[in-house]
C-alpha cells in the first residue's frame, strides 16, 4: 500500500528553472503588481504610437472634409462647408446611396472588419485576435469612414479613429518581438491617442481604455496608454485648436431638488440608451432577412439617410454644430425634437446596415436633444445645462462607461463645475442600462458572433489563496524501492484511489510522480520494460513541485505550462507536506462563488449567538 509521508526532498532538479523548485530555492515573493522593466520599453514605443495616431486623426478629419466638398459641392477643397448649403437640391438624396455603395464594395472586396463603428472590432481583436490588426484594415477603416461621413452619414469620427489608432499601435507592435498582452497595451494606447487627437480629451481616453478596452488593470497596460494619450494631447495643439471643442460654463447649485432632477435625467437617458440599442440591432435583424448579399445593405441605409436629410439637413454628417447649439440653448423645442427623431432613425438604419462610422458624436446629439426637450419640466438651470447632462448620461448609459462619459463631458466643455451633476446622471443611466439590458451597443455585436465577454473586473481568486489552504495534507505516496511489476499490480488492483502518486526514495526524497499513464505505457511495451527494475530507476522525468507558501495562481500556471494535473507540495527543507490536484484548485474558486451567493445577517445574529451560548452554559 502507498505510505503517508511528511518528509521528502526533491532530487535531480535543474537549478534556475522557474517551473521547478529545489529544496534551496525560495518562492518568489508576491507583490502588488507583476510589472517589470519591460514596461519602460512599452512606454517608449507608446510615444511613437501616440505621434502616429495624431497624424492619422488629422488625415481622417481632412479626408472627411474633402469627401463632403466633393460629394455635395463638387469641389476638391479642404474648406469646411456645411452639407445644408449644398446646391444639389433633391439630388442630395442620392449622395449617401452612392457613398454607402462604395463602402459596401470596400467591405466586400477589401475587409469586412471596416463595417460598423469600430469599437467592437477593436475589442474583438484584443480578445480573440491576439491584438493583431492588419495593415489593410488600418488603411480602409479611415478611408471608408471618411466616405461614409463625408457623403452625409450621421456618424462621428471617434469610433473609426479608435479602430484606426488601435490598428496603428498594433502594426507597430507587430514589428517588434512582443507578447500578445504587450501588443494589446500598444493597440489600446493607439486607440486612446486617436480619441485624444480628435476630441482633446486625454483623461477620458485613458478611462475609455480602462472601462472598455484593456480588460485588465495592470501597470504594463495602463502606463503606455497614459503616455500615448499625453503625447497626443501635446502634439494635437500643433495641428488643431487647443481650446475645448465645445466650450461651456453652465452649472447648477447642489440641492435636494437638483439632485433628484439629475437622477431623473440619468433615468431618462438610460431608457433612451436601451431604445437606441434596440433600434440599431432590430434594424440589423431586418437586414439579415433580406435575400441579397450584405454588400448591398448599406445602399438601403444610404437611401434612408438621404431621405432623412431632406427632412432635416442638420441630421446629416458629424453634427458638431448641433452640439454647440444645444449647449447654447438656442434650439427651440420643435427643432430639437425634429433633430432627435430624424437623426436617431437614420443613424440606427445606417449603422444596422453595416455602414462605417462612429457612435460618440451621435450619442452626444441624442442625449443633448433629449435633455433640451426635458428642460421645461426640470428645475431652472443655466442655458444648455440639461443638454450637457443628457449628452454625458446618454454616452455613459449606452457605452456602459460612466466614468469615461463624466470626464469626457468635462474635458469637451472645460466645465469643471458640472462634475457632480454629470457623475450622478451618468451613474444612474449606467445603472438603468445594466439592469435592463444584458448587452450594450458595443458588446451585442460581438455576442452575435459567438463571443461572450464580461465587463466586470475583480481580483483573481487564485491570486488571493495560498497553496497550503487548498492542498491535501499527508498524501498517499509510493516507495521508490517498489519494482515496476509491483507498481503495475497495484494500479491494476482495486486498492489504488488516485491517478498518480508521489514516489519517495529510502531517504524520503521525492524522485518523481508515477501515474496510470506510465503503467499503461509499461504494459504496452513489455519487451523493453524490466518488471524487476526498481521504480526509482524507471522514473527519469523531472518532477514539478509546489510550495505551501506560494500563491495558488503561481502553482496553477506551472501545472498548465507543464500539462500536469497533480503536483507534490514540499516545504523549504524538501519535506513533502501535501499534494495539489486540479480539483483542489477549484476550492479557491468555490470561495468566490460562496462570497457572491451566500447571504447572512451578521449583526443581528451575534446577540442571538451569545444568548444561546449563555443558555447552554446555565445548563
């Protein structure tokens, strides 16, 4: 029978191998972070990524202006001209149709990844594409977005530049020997730099990376993103106006009625966010039913855009002027309502058809218009204040990024006095959409492709538990003096309980692990296996050990790297003190499940416990 033992010392262990421990090796000391000096290299590369993203953003903005002038004025010019002033008249209806046809052809014969608003594609590249984006996408995405927006598409430039900036970061990373996680840091750094270059919002760009793109909180990824965003913010001043894009100084003094009204705005925007998301994907479902190739879908979306533009020309294009009017409070009720309805319809149809374009600017317009419509029934505030709250809350609820939306609104306007109202409204909008919708407008598209992602971050339970807390103490072991024949007989008997056992020598050192697989191999190779040979002589593979004072995550990583399911645990002197199997690793996970599931009223229980204890003592 196997023996239960407490003193074993590993033998024949290669020194310096991080996946194996000898009796003299110490366990790496756990720390708050896992970052090393390579983060400095990533930060240096992020400077290049940030600079490249600024140049890309500048080119995209110029391409949009050029396409607008070509499509609506027939001019090869970079002068900013409004679509509403086009001399085409009713012929304007056909401009978005032609533009969307071009986009459909680019997607069909170029890359399907240019369809949509860009952020889901960036997330997909991070999660399942090893943070690799092709040069083709980096070229076609801004070009298709420029054609889409320039021909009247009701989109913003931020989604495409986030995707394009990410592609720039990914391409630079692919030129260097980097891991997938390091490429992700540079991809997201490029995305943050691109957003900063468009809007001049470095803090919001960094928060967008944290809340939407990184899927982790580590110095290795956070620091390169900060560097790229800071570089983009500094270099942006050389090419674009350094002032806030939508300067505004309105505010509202805190009070109980004000606080309740901020919450009401957040609730309204949360409900509006859900409606917009349903409109986009409901439209996409309708297009899926069409008996034609998806390449032609954008044409139908372009037709709806063109017709909507004849009703309300202000609904076409990026619409930054609409945001300025909403913040100034100079849009009357009817104008705000018409803008909201027309732009929401053409935006949802165009996006559902697979046209290329962003969502941030439209969300600002939707939220601003809805806030302006609600202002007559809300407490008195500065002109445009409720529109500002609506913009931020609509963005925070739709994208499930309340902190990003709060800082985004502040940096866009320079209005730091509105921090508290913005935070309250964004948080309530976020809570509303989280409770009403399983997926956001960003993740629903990914889910429809069969990929599940979670937006909740929490500490890894494997990094909070020690091996000594999950290991089996005093495990069964087999003596190395056993012969191969005795070992085979034991595994063929009904006495053995496990798939593998630690093997101990006469001096109580661990010489390896013997498993059912070893026995089956010996049985299938009877001609070359000496059944009289000692077990210690037959085991030549170097064992992998664990330590009781190391984190479960460290041991689990070594088990995964070496493809083993059971590991002996030794102390500093080489004594065998336990054994960890795969099922034991689940104990750490079970604790997290219990913390989420088990509910107890602790404060009310203690007096009852003491009373029961006293009664027991009297008896």
